[in-house]
C-alpha cells in the first residue's frame, strides 16, 4: 500500500498541472472580456486606460506567455490577484475554504447518519411500509433539485415558522469570533462564547441538511442493498442460532460487513459535496468556495475562477486517495496494487 500511495502522490503534481492547464485554457477562450471587471463602463472607451489595465494585469501578452508566467507564479504559491476583491486569490481561498469544509463535514455527518439508518431499517423490515417509506425518502432526496429544496425549507422553517435562522453563518447583529480554524462552531468555542456557538450551530443545521439529503438517498439505497444480502448469509443465521440479540446481529454483524463498500461512497460523496456546494452556499449566503466561485464567474474574475478550480481539484484528488486508503484499512483483505 505504501508504494501505491507514493505512486499516487508522485502523479498528483502532473494531474494538478493538467487541471491548471485546462482551467487556464477554458477561461482564456471564453467570449467574456475580463476588462469589464477591471475598468469601469465609463473608462472602457478610453484607449489609454484600457491599455494601462491590460499592461497591469498582463492581458496584453500572448496566451502562451500568460500561461508560462501563471504556472511560474503558481509554483511560488502565487495564484494571482482577484479582479474583484483586489486581494491575492490564495488569501481569498484560504479565508473561504474553511467555511465550505465546515458545511460539507456537517452535511456528510447528516447524510451518512440518515442514509445508514434508513438503509438498515429498510433492509431489516424488507417489503414493509417502513421499507417503502425509506426507499421513497431516498428517491425523493436524490431527485429533488437542491435549489428548490433549499428555498422551500428556508421559506418554511425560517420565514413562516421562525424555527431556524435565515441565511449566513451568524446572526446579522452578532460579532464573529477571532478566526482560528475558520470553522465558526469551533472558533466560537475557542472564544468561550457558548451562546454564539449555538447561534452558529443553528445557522449550520438547515444548509447542512439540504446538502446532505441527496447523499443520504444514495447511501440509503447502497446500505439497503448490501444489508439485504448480508442478512441472508449463513454467519447471520449462526449468530441468531447462538442466541445473539437482534440488535447485536444487525449492528455488529450485518452492518459491520456493509460499511466497507459504503465507506467508498461516503468518501466520494464528500469530494462531490466539497466541489458541488455552489447552489447551497448561494441560497444560504454561505461565504464559502461555492459562493466565491459564483461571484468570480459573474464578474469574469479569471484568476479567482482558476484558483477555485485548482483548489477544488487538489482537494478532490486527496479525498479520493484517502478514500482508497480507508477502504484498505477497513477491509485488510483488499490490497492496492
């Protein structure tokens, strides 16, 4: 396994270079003019201002020159400067990434908990009302658009009932704690403000549920399919014959053998959520990578778009690697070549 990990790590720089090249080319061939994000509409007709802006941002150079310069700067940790925020893209990404990570981790906990629970119940009560209800829930969660679900739940629980707070990570009147980890729930605890922690937790609950519901449906169907098969095996019958309780049989024996393939789905789902939280972050005004990518796309902020693509690709690659390693740890019989 060590050799496999080393091979993957050695290949990653080349994969990242491919991601950088593809992102750079796609942003360069787009019909949009990045000068609209740099120069005001009034100054667009001024040739001197336009020429100065092109020289300032390197837009007067040829595409190969810009690519070589960008890759060279990237090797030193420089992702360029955002056209919109006028700050280094790396600084913006480091500020936004923890917010997305917090949301995705919470969504993965919600999705895995709901999915595994429903899958176990559906398999144990196979072909009953519980089974049909769980499968309907999984189908509904996987097929309903995220933006519709987010808007509907936000309207019901926040606007109509007032049970949960509205968009954002904290109440508009609250003061954010000093940034330590970037996870608002953890930073509030570091600040010793339990009331602010509860506020951050309540703001996290609804977007995490919306983002995790689709994953819950996928996990639920997989767990049910595997549990149905495992529950019919001989070692389950043997455990019951020896007098083991149903809870012990289902959780310790059946579910334990089901979690190995489920682990792979959870790992890939985590990577998917991390790079696909755009709609959820936009609906809930969550200041993460997704909303940053939307703002960059609207403003034709090419350095920011490329930076988000690179970071998302790197995180996806490492998540896949960790998923493969975790699969081997959970199932020692599997060996990575």
